[in-house]
């Protein structure tokens, strides 16, 4: 092909592509949402709650000092005691879940670059209202602590945690965590 013929062919293909895009109504990619958690900053002298490493909940008054700002950066500032307690319970459940996955996986390690390696993770199917194992849908966004070697992890974890606890962890869904008054 001569250069002129190549340019004509490219122009024709671009026109065809534009027609196809218009037919299927392809929209330009949307900006991805900022996945950073958002925390409310308490007003000065307002009471807020934090959870320590052992899960105990304490209250402080916001002074906007170094300690307050460090807690904000860590995501450990809650405007209600109940929200703080839920997060504390979630942290404990997540630690248990991760330990069970490690125990189950043994020496096996997920390799996200190896697409031939079979990998699984749990997900909650809201339509079926049950937990399921999902195969090989593991992206670079996946927390590797939640990836396991085969589909039999679900019964293994269900012997140790309730379905509600598992769902709370895998979806980071604090709404299903009950806090006693």
C-alpha cells in the first residue's frame, strides 16, 4: 500500500469507529471516585471517641493539636461512641478473619501477576442473601489478606465466624454490626 492509500484507509476506519461508537453510545471514561475514607472533624472542644489497639473505647475533647490530628489521619476519630464501638468490633473481626485465611492458606501466596494461578475470595450476594466463593476475580485493588487458594475456605471460616461477621468484614459493612447499649 502507498502512503496515500494508508491515510485514506485510516480516515475510513476512524469514520467507521465514530459511527459504531455513536450506535452503542459509548461514553468517555468517568473520573474514579476518591476511595479515601472521609471522616468528620469535630468542632473545637467537642467530645469524640477513639479505639485503642486492644479495642477499648475512650473519649477526648477535640483541641486540634498534634494528637488529635494524628488520630484523624489514622481514621480513629468518631463523633459517637456507638460508631467507635462498631469500628472496634470490625477491627477485631477483621483480624480474626485474616488469621483464619492465613491458617487456611498455609504457605500458599497469591500472585496477582499470575493469571493462571487460581485464586478465590468471598463475597456477599445480596440477591441470594448468602455468602459465595468467587474464583479468579482478584484485582490489584484486592486486599491480599482476603485472597485464598480454593473455594473451600467458606465452610472453614463459617465454623469460626457467623455469616453476618464475615459479611461485615469482606464488605467493610459496619451497619450489620450490632452494638449493645
